[in-house]
C-alpha cells in the first residue's frame, strides 16, 4: 500500500478531505497514491503537514 494512502486512511480521511485540507486537487492526490505521478517536494510537505507526519515517512519503501 502507498504510504500516503496508509497515513490518510489511518487518519480517517478521504482523498477529497485530505486534498481540500492540503490545498491540492483530489484527482492529483489519487494519481500520486496510485503511482501514476511522482509527488513534488512541495506536495509532500503539504500532505505531511496535514497528516501530522514527516516527509520521510511518506517516501521510500514500505
């Protein structure tokens, strides 16, 4: 499972909710979670902040 998805689901958030809180488009978040697009550092910083985790927790192998 994608780490962003893991932490999002752990926080009890839908893609729509997390995208709105982080100020990113929900379809882009979904595509990053699915592995279709790589995430930029700025994107990861926004997502990490909203999930209450460090950027390093969102990247790398599971």
